[in-house]
C-alpha cells in the first residue's frame, strides 16, 4: 500500500509540473487536457438546466461534484494531521527539553547528540515532522482545481452569462465579499485548537489566504468569484467537521498514545553512541580559516614591530 501511494504521489507530482509549466491560456496543456473537457461538461449542464442562470448553476454543480469526490481524501488527511498535532502537544515537554539542550550545547559533539535525539524522539514515538500532511492529496487536487479554474476562465459559454443578474464576465464585489467572509470563518475555526503561543505566530499566516482570495476575486471575473464562494463553503464544512472530530480524537490519542522514549532516555543513549566523525571534521575545518587568519595577523604584527 505504501509503495502504491509513493508511485501515485510521484506520478501526480510529474503531472502537476507538466501542466503548470504550460500556463493557463487557451492553448496551454492545462486547458487542453483538463480545462476544455470540464468546460464542455459545464456547458452541457448549463444547457440541461436552461435559463439565463444555467451557466452559473453549472459552475456551482461541477465545483460541488469535484469537491465531494475529493472530500474523503481531505477528511482523511485532516484526521491524520489532527492526530499528529495532538501527539506533538503531548510530546512538547520532551521537545522543549531537547531544544534547551541543543541551545546550551558547547561543542559539536553535544550539538550532534541533541539533534540525533530530536530526530529519534519523533521516530520512536511515531510522530511526523511534516505534521501528518499527505503529499498525494496535495498533488492530486492541484490539477483538478487548476483545470476547473482554467475551464471557468476560458469557457465560451460564460460570454454574456449572468447568475441572479450578476454578470459573470465582470468582477463582482458581492462574490468577493462572501468568499472573503467564508475563508475568514474557516481560518478562525482552524485556529481554535491551536496552542496559545502557536496561535500568535500563525495568526498572520492564517489570515493571509482569505485576504488574497478576496483581493483576487475583486479583480477576477464574477465566474471565478462564484467558484471561490462554492469552494469556500466546502472548505468551511471540512474545517467544521475537523472541529467536531477534535474531542473524540483527543480521547483516542490519550488512550492509545504512550511516550515510548523520553528526552532523557534518548540523550542517555546518545551519550553512549559513537559520534559521527564527519560532523567533527566539518566543525574543525570551519575553525581552520579563522585560526589561519589569526596566525597571519600575528606574523604581520611582528613584521610591523620590526
């Protein structure tokens, strides 16, 4: 299973690179391979619905369908990320202890042992340094949503189309405001379970995305603004599910997760382990230039005295 996941991740990363390096215009690989077929589906849905609002409803429906298809992958990633965050909070006293030892390290050997112990702490206690994120989920969603974006950007059916009297070919302030509010609500919800110290440092980053989406929707077409609104609703639902799942996951981790090796255990093991000579050699090599310079300065000063 892990091997299959690794192969799929590599395949999607290569696909992402091939698609994204071609741009987003109507002659790009993104539009020809993914955007144009989605634009055709969108047009057929609009014709089936009929009426002046048909293309708007087509954008809503196709965005919702794609979000629903990917929703199980997103929710699974959220569960893994949340479990990993809870484990990290449990390990925090041990992490802080090793960080303090690393800061106080006076020699390369001590620095190396503290670094090795930190890596071992994560590994021995089955905690991911990457926060439990799935690269497969990230790589998989990129061509889907980028293709949908290019379809909405260039779909011929959007010319002159409207949605509840909002011109989808021109920027719409209403859609931009709604999208911004939805993503702000999502960011606020995601911050509720962060530790207080982490919340202070992450607040700025969490609110950059809603501001960027609002700004982009302000200058993009109403169709893109509508796409952001629908996508934001699903993102908010995902965050709400994560918020409701959190207490149950905390109980689960509290019952199952036990710290197998503490910072003291790992430092004791590191003290008896042989030191990596390459690190010491690098440290000594970094000192040599300064020592050479000092000896040169001493010789020059002697010459000047003569």
